[in-house]
């Protein structure tokens, strides 16, 4: 029993999996944070482009 416990404690087979899970979680958290920061600016820029296209169409083809 003592030898089996010692062998279990020395076994590192799952350590790489834990590393990848932590790394993947960090990447997801970073992506969510980036979207939260960039999204308002993109929304505003998209609205500006939409307004300009609408004005151009109205000018060229009438309201």
C-alpha cells in the first residue's frame, strides 16, 4: 500500500493536461477582456460608417 501511494504521488502523467487547461483558460479570459475593451469603439465606428453610407445613398438617389 505504501509503495502504491508513493508511486501515485510521483506520477506526473496528468500534469501536462492541467497546464494546457490553465493556459486555455487564460487565453479565453484574455479574449473576453479584449472584446469587452474593443467592442464599444467598434460599435461607434460601425455606426459612423452606416451613417455615411446612408447619407451617400440619400444624396445620390434621393430620400
